[in-house]
C-alpha cells in the first residue's frame, strides 16, 4: 500500500528539526518519523535507531549497492545520509504518514518520486544572518564544518520555489501552528 509523505526540507539551522519534533509529539497517532541512515558521528544525546541509524561508510556503500535507499546523498563531503525504503514501508504498514527531516536536494528527490502522495514543505529562515547565528549558537560543529554548512545553506535557499509550500520560520510558535494546519489538511 502506498501511503502519504510529508517532507520538511531546509538549510541546516532553519528550525525544521524542532518543527518536526513538535508535530510528532502532537500527531504521533497519524505520523511517524523516517529515521535516516547516516555515516556521521552521533552528537551528544543522539540515539542510534531513534535520531538516525548511525552506520559506517562501508555499510552505507554496501546498502547503496543493494538498492536499499529511496534517495541518498553525500550531504557534506565524506558524510552520507539516506532514506531506506524499508523505513517508509515500516511506517505505511502501521497506517501512518511518513514525516521527513531531510536536506533540500533529498526533499526534492522524494517529491519527484512520490508526486501527489507527498507534500514538500520548505522551511525558510528569516535571513541568512539569523541562520548563521543559529548554527553558531548550537556549538556542535567545528569552524570548518560550520563554514561548509553556511555555504550549503546559502545555495539551498535558492530552491525554495520548487517546493509545494514555503513555511516562514520567523517565529517558532507561528511556524509550528502553520505546519500543524498543513499536516492536518494533507493527511485527512
Ligand atoms: P545533521 O547532520 O544536522 O543531522 O543533518 C544534516 C543535513 O542532512 C540536514 O539538512 C538533514 O535534514 C539532512 N538529512 C538527514 N537525513 C537525510 C536523508 O535521509 N537524506 C538526505 N538527503 N538528507 C538528510
């Protein structure tokens, strides 16, 4: 059975992870999070099999060869992220819609693949400067990694128009409320 997919994409730091977490708390009976596979190191507090399936690059490449991914990408140089087909099916089997926190290119790949079954939402930060402040404030990345994230974010902002909807995140509460409305409308 093909179910529905709700895709949240944005540059890193735009607030999409927070919005997705809020929606999961509120609509856990209707939606479930697509846990991506990633080759990066877990951050403090992240749990394998909850935030990501943290796997080695070798295993990731092996799974690409076995065609286990619906989409995958080398999001940062040397670091792979991908959506496993088994993950989407696991969630659909429970009768729930799949919710994604995924980068911009990955989001557009999924939209192209699943068409009207997918709602692709671009989360837009107020300005690039605000985005940079948020990324710095996190304090989780080295200066070099931070620079890479900022350069990528700058490029990604140009893809907003290709999404079904642009969700402005100037104020987190408003953005969460708007995201709730979009979700409820789409999954009903
Ligand atoms: P982070 O390292 O901050 O958790 O994630 C880095 C970027 O990779 C974020 O924009 C995140 O949404 C994205 N990402 C996470 N999972 C996937 C995935 O399965 N596929 C793709 N293409 N990007 C992903």
